C-alpha cells in the first residue's frame, strides 16, 4: 500500500513537473529572454537631420528589473540612459515592464553617425542563459546623417544684361549638391518651381531682379545673389544703342566739318 501511494505521489509529481516545464518552455519560446523589445519613437532612424542636437525617445519592454540602459555614439564609450519612466508592469509569472526612456545627442558634427542602444545586466541572472553583471543582454544599432550646410546656387550670365524685348531670356544656374526643390522669384513675386534650366518668356520691359532658392534633401535652403537685368522698351532702343548712335553722329559731324574746311581751302 505504501509502495502504491509512493508511486502515485511520484507520478503526480512528475505530471505537475511536466506541466510546469511545458508552461515555462512555452513562455520561453513565446518570449525568449532577454525578451527585450525596443521601439524608437523619436530620433535616428536612418534619415538625414539638419540640426546638431537630436533627442532620442524610445520604449523598452523587458522581463524583471535587472536591466540598465546605455547608448554609444560612433563607437565611443557607453553612456548611461538615466531619464527613464516605467509606464506599465504586468506579472505573467515573470514581470513584464514597459519603460519609456530618452537621451540627447548634442554637438553632432556633419556627416554619418551611428548610435547603438544597449540593455546591460545589472546583476547576475539565469533565464535561458546565464548572465553576469555587466553582460550585454540586447543591442540595437541605427545610422543617420547630420547635414546643416545650406546648398549653394549661382545664376549664370544675367547680371546687368539688357535684353531685346522680343528675345526669350535664358535662366541657367548651377547647384553644388543634390536638391529636392528649386524655385525662382521675379521682382519679389511668388516663387515658381523649376525642374532645371529654363527660359523666361513674356517678361515686361524695364528693370528686373531675380532670385533663385534651392532646398537640399535635409531641408536646408540656400539662395542665390540678387541678379539685376533689363528688358528693352520696344519703342526705344537700349541705352547702349543710344550711346552708339550719339557717338556715330558725333564722328559723322566731325567728318563733315573737316570736309567743308578742305573745300574752303
């Protein structure tokens, strides 16, 4: 009888153990430790920024309060992320914590950067694997670009030029980098979008000024110098022609005067 009771107890113990192991295995498979899920809500996400300071905000979900959080910029030493707030904790036999964290990267130089987030064991811990204090339990890396330099655009061949009223006016320019938008403003009026070099038509006679504006892929906007040009009045010749005509008449007058002097002699 005692043997049967012992056997029954052993069977029940094995059964409960099997159920417990099955539940634990299912939990581990569903959420393998470190079970960390890091979601960036604001900050570098493989994009280009036109500022030198970036705030990183992210959510971290993890098991147990055994973790510390760090970041490393461009492979430099790990810096602690101390601005953290627990926003929820759920106990499913193991405590699942959702934490909001943030840090600021400042004085960023131009060009490519990479930032790595680390979840570090703050004490010795055994789950599926054995972790000692200071072990990296999770890491996530992302790259981004800093570009705060305005693009440069130059207008070619229009400065202080006088155009005949019947001639289309070429608007040629150069840009020093890839851009997302180009516009021009004639005489301070609304901006007109350009796809590239173009020709201005139906420009009224008189003095004009033109500016070009260009925006690069990071959102920096640059402007050209203000270019002044003229379109001749169809009823009056350009000033250069007036000067030429006056000079020609003067020369002709001197020639006639010399001719008549010779005739008198």
